[in-house]
C-alpha cells in the first residue's frame, strides 16, 4: 500500500481558562475524536472506501492557550488508486485539508462557508468556473469549492465541526478557536471567536420519507382506543404496532355503538405505512385509511359440506 504525504495542522483553544496550558479532558477528548471523525467522513464522502485517513496527536503549547498539533495521514487501499487521488503536485489528503479549512489552497472552504453563512439560508447558487460555485444570500455572495458545498449538507460532518468548534467555545473562559500551520503559527488559517460558535452548531436534518405505501391487510385488534386522537394497537401476526384510524365513517359507528368489539377481533383494512429517516434513526407511522371488514374473533365450526 502507498502511504500518502501527511498533512499537519494545529488547533488552538485560547482564553483565560487555559492560561495554565490545561484543558478539561471532558472538553478535549470529544473534540479530538471529532477531528478524526471529520477527516474520515470527508475522505469517505469524496473518495469512498479507497481512501482511509488516520489522525495522530502531538501536544504543543504557547502562552495563554492550549494547542494540539494534528498529523493526518492516509493510505490507499489499492496501489494504483494513487493516480486517481493525486492532482498535480498536491495529494488527495492536502486537497481534503484545504476543502475543510485546516489547510490552505482551496477556493472557499467548509469552515469558511459555515462562518460566512451565519446560520442563514442560501438564496441561490451559480457555477462560475470548473468546480467553483458562487453562493448568494440576497446581495452577498461567497465563492466555494463545489465539493465543500456538498460537505455542508452532510450531518455527520457538521456534527463533528460542532464538537470541534462550538462545544469547547461554550465553556467559560474559552474565547477562541484557531487553525494554524505549524510552520507558520502566527498566521492562522481560520479563527472563530466565542460569539461565532453558534454558527457551528449542526442543524437537525429534515426528515426524509423513504417509504410510503398503502396495502390491504388483516389486523388483529390488541387494544382499541375509544378516546378521540388515541391510536389503536394492532397485530399483524408478526409484530404489534399502534395505528391512527382515519376512517371517519368507522369511527362514527364506534361512537354510536354500532361496532362492538371483543378481544382479538380482526379488521380487514386499507393501511398506509410511512417511513422516515430522521436525525435519530428510522421512524415508522401506520394509518388505517379505511376499515373494509370487521370479523369477530369467535370461530365457528363448519357443519355443512
């Protein structure tokens, strides 16, 4: 396997709480882990399984702050993949560092874009050259790498940035976060002040519907609900679940005592299943659109041929 050129960068947390060059491990450990997650997720988003990124840590200090020098290195899974990732004299790893904003060279980085957006919604985008997109908010605009714009929509990447930038800056006495080149530490690549930390809080992704289907099924009643708005509990013979009944005619018959239920009665229904992907995982909802038939649970013996 070919080892690619490592990218070195330094993150610095500054403020009166760090005058002794000490930082609470409960604040630092999640931030360091998030840096590894960030590099790994960005590498995977751009290059898939062909590029694996690892991050090592080397402590370093200067007066009134706590600094950690990071060394990111990558290996190609396939020997011939290096030709895919190398562009001129720059390696894929340096390109990734530039896109994120922990290295120089990219036209508009992810961190720069997050800082510029200030939690505002994008009005429109416009491709201005190969790989460069101009982002508009009213009369303001910001030019950014198209790949950095795609990273902006990745929830895992945004969550990692929150852990690296926003959470440590929420601590009392931690006033700024900076990214520098260890070879030129007095010229920071990015500085985020405490009042800008809120811009790096990851917004919750919108729910994405991944399945919406309507089928006719037979369900066994586990527990009916006679209070308006309550969901009935059903079994399909494999699992039990709650469903909202939207058949107004059926509900009126229930209210008027025209429908009488016994335990384990069976309803043949037209049922809608909707499934979403949310920030916390997959969610399912069941809706009974129409009750077609109500069958008593009392089984009868067939005495006829």
